[in-house]
C-alpha cells in the first residue's frame, strides 16, 4: 500500500473530489499550509485552495499526484 502523501506548502495537488454530487471527479489546488493529523483516524488533512479561490481542508488519502512548489529561477530576475 502506498504511503500517504505529505505535500509541502505551495505544492500543487491533484485529487479525487470527495464531493460526490459535484460534476468534476478530479480537481487540483495549491496547498496553503502544513498538514494536520486527525487524532481519531490518523488521517492527514491539508488546507487546499482551488483555482476558483475556494479553500477546503482535504483528507490526503484523496491525493493522486503532488507537484512540488514552484521555485523562482536563480539569476534570471536578479538585479
């Protein structure tokens, strides 16, 4: 069984939509902060902002893909 992802702040995550009536089965968003562990289930949850600027707390078991935070190029914008 694969380990549960622990995406860093700024990571872009692609995840299965836990909202069954929603027309989109797969969504993506940017992680806004550190994960929190649910003490009863031991599941990890992260705050995620979607492209429409809504923020939700996502159970990381729904995450399918994690892209690391974008890093600015060194030297390209240096003064």
